[in-house]
C-alpha cells in the first residue's frame, strides 16, 4: 500500500503521532518488566455500529503494537476495554451493567487495567458518573483521541492515577494507525467520520463531531490493498456516506469514489453504509447500477413515513421525495434489495402518523428493517419534546410494524424459491455440515457444504424460502467438493 495521505484540515499533526510512537515503545518496555517472559492479555469488547467496530479494530491494533495479546476470555485478561455506544438508553444501560460486574474482578486482581471509550464516554455526564460511582475504572477516553492510547496506558501504568480525556470535540482524522481486523474476508473501511445532520433525536453529531472525509486516494489505496489481500466483502463506512466530500468537485464525491473502487481489479463485493435520503442523489444510484462489484443493496433509513414527523426529526426530505428515490432505484436496479431504519413513538407521533409509516413500508417492500422505539438522548432536541404517548402504545406500534415487515419479508423470500444466488460463505451454520452464506442483497441462505468454502463465493439454489434464514442447495454440486 502506498503511504497513507492525510491532506485534511482535520489531520492530527505528524509530531503528535511520533510522540505516541515514543509512548508505545515506553509502554512496551514497562509491560515487559511487569510481565517478564509472557504476553499480557487484553479483552476488547465493542458495542454498537460498524463505525465503532472499525474503531475497535484500531484499538486492538494499538494494543497489539505495544505488546498485548488479545483474548476472548475476560477472566484471563490483564486489560479490559469496553468501546461503548450511546445511540439508545438501552445500549448505555448494558454497558453500565457490564462495567459494574468488573468491580469484584478488579478487587481480586489489583493490576487489572479497566478502560472505557467510545460514544457513551464522549458525553460529559457519563464520564462524570464513571468518575464518581465507578472508582475502579482506570481510563476513560472519548472518540477523538484513540491515537493517544499509548500515552494513556503509560500514564495509567506509571502514574498510578486515573486518566480521563474527552478532548477534541469537533473531531479529527488520524491516518496510519495499526489495525487488527476482526475478519479475514470481510472488511470495513471508514471513508468519513462525524455527522452534521443533527437529526433531532440523535446523539451522534454530539459524540462524533463534525463531518470530515478521508482523502480520496487514501481510501482507494486501502481498498486496493484489502482486495489484493483476498478480502471479498468490503464496506465503505460513514454516518452519511452520501455527503462524502460534499463541498468538493464531483470527481471527489461519493459516486466517483464508488466508481474508483469498482475499477480495482479482483473478485470482491463493495458495500456502503449509511446513506441519508437527503443527499442520496440520482448520480449515486446511477453509479451503483453501473458498478458490477457494488452490491445491489441499499440501506436507506427513512425513520418515518409521515411528513410532520420527518420535519420534527429534522430529516430534510418528505415522503414523496423518499418514494421517488425508491422508484428511481428500482427502475435502475430491478432486483435491488432495500433496507431501512425506522423509529416508532417519536414524541407526539399520532396513531394516524404511524399508519403513514406502515403504508410506506407496504409500498417500498423492504427486504428487512431495523426498528427502534424512540429513546430520549440527553442533549438532543427531541429529548425536550412533549411525549404523551404511553409506553404500551409505543410497544403496540413497534409490534404492528415488525409483524407487517415479517409478512413482506416472507413474500419476498417466497419469490426467491427455486432461483440461484451467488453467496459469500461466512460461517458454519448451526446444523452440522451446513454453511451460512450471504447474498449481495444481504439475505442469509444456509446450505450443506464443507467448512473449507468459508470466505468464497458460491452459487446456491433456494429450496426452502423461510422468512429470515433461507435453506438452499449447491447449484452446481461438483464445485462444492474441496
Ligand atoms: N431513539 C431510537 N432510535 C434511534 N436511532 C438513532 N437515535 C435514536 C434514538 N434516540 C436509530 C435511527 C438510526 C439508527 C442507527 O438508530 O433509526 O438510523
Ligand atoms: Fe444521527 Fe441523523 Fe447523523 Fe444518522 S444522519 S448519525 S440519524 S444525526
């Protein structure tokens, strides 16, 4: 791979990265003297979205670079790090619960380092709560200072004091950090960070900072490198990939980036997440349709089917604009698989407004949906809105929506019966001797086959179209003998 560039005004200065390399060397020495002849182990757990997973891969890369081995066994760990998510209250409650469980472990193992980072920590009230009520936590850092992990570790190891760093609120871009990828054939490549949309319910712009895009050629080089290493499923990531380089000329914007990565030689799939309907342009859908490596799957979160609710959510599109995008997308890509995120029970949503969401879902015929009950996030506009709808009514709406989607998904999968699809084989299925593969449209098909096929593309004929996980058989059984 060519040296990664960082031409952005958000670039962290090279001297700072050099300083961190010096800290990394110091930490390595301290760890060697503290654990002579053995490798200390780090247990890293990431909550939440793929963006957080990508951060987690950098954190693991840094930990490995200073001499930690990685473990999945919490009991064996010398360092426990939770990379947290703040998107809904439930996500935060889980983290508080799991951090609480570390207290007795730390009491037994005084040298254990406990570290918390990620979106949840970027909120001041959370960091304060950790400071006051969780004194056994050694290190808390926010989303903008991951590259300073070597320095934090040094201060914890040698300073004997707790370290809290939530600085860098507007965000930055750091290139060249070591990455320990979780997968060997699926990879995630962040192309931009942060979000400027300020949807009224969402905490992301507050915890991830302003929108900023990575250098075009650096992204293309990274994808080229991954393809050359044999990665088969590469996802370009951002809170809102459609606004990648939104203030730059067209040849640097997202549709151009898709075309550029599509031109990289090799047999691999390109995916992207997430698209905002506000900036989902015909140019993007044209690029998707033209690019053979780009999976024909569009995740286009609608959030609600009602115009008043969309306005209150600050989404900057209406139902008609969303549906016209969907029409255009289906027209250009007839087999397209569309998925979405929907929030039910937004403050003040009436039953009639919710019915608009149901009717939109019927019209679009999504492959699948991520559905959420509104969760008030401190600091957001929607958290201050009147919310008279009882919890039970919100649950009823949630169930009505999931039931409707289930019928739609069943109809869609029934139409797949007898047809053959190319899947990327991902893992063994629960049934012995069966594998689980994913179509480009993001549908799981299980079929009999040998573990040696994991990480390869195979043609599978659907024989049993169930609602979520379909059953199939090798379309060309000869090719399944390893
Ligand atoms: N409450 C419920 N769901 C939310 N999401 C974001 N913020 C909230 C919230 N406060 C959902 C949106 C978004 C997805 C990632 O999470 O649907 O698209
Ligand atoms: Fe949150 Fe809206 Fe930004 Fe998505 S686009 S991260 S929902 S503010």
